[in-house]
């Protein structure tokens, strides 16, 4: 089993796209979850753990596990 280092709380996520813009590794993509857009770390294996996406999230939905 592969441990996913990034957790997005989809209940909190507003789909604003800031994490998509901030991540230079293109880890995130916005996906439709029944009419609500949410950020999904679909390329989490590309993450360098720079944490640049964490603070810009206006609702604190992103957790990067160390
Ligand atoms: S920690 Fe850095 S590389 Fe990883 S998802 Fe966030 S912005 Fe992208
Ligand atoms: S920055 Fe936060 S609220 Fe905005 S899309 Fe990313 S996870 Fe969702």
C-alpha cells in the first residue's frame, strides 16, 4: 500500500484553485464531485513537500504529511 502524503478535506475545499496555481509540480487538479469542484492531489507522487500550497488555501483544507 502506498501512503498518500497529501490530504485535501473535500468538505472544506471550495474549489478556488489556489493550490492548483501555487503548485509548480502540478500535483493538483480540480474535479467535479456531484456539482462541487474540489482539488484532488492526483499526482501526489510528484510532490516535493515544499508546502507552498498549504498557507494559500483560504479554508485550511490541505494537509501534507511529513
Ligand atoms: S507541497 Fe509543494 S510540491 Fe507538494 S503539492 Fe504543495 S506546492 Fe505542490
Ligand atoms: S486552495 Fe484549498 S479551497 Fe482552494 S482548491 Fe485548493 S484545497 Fe480547495
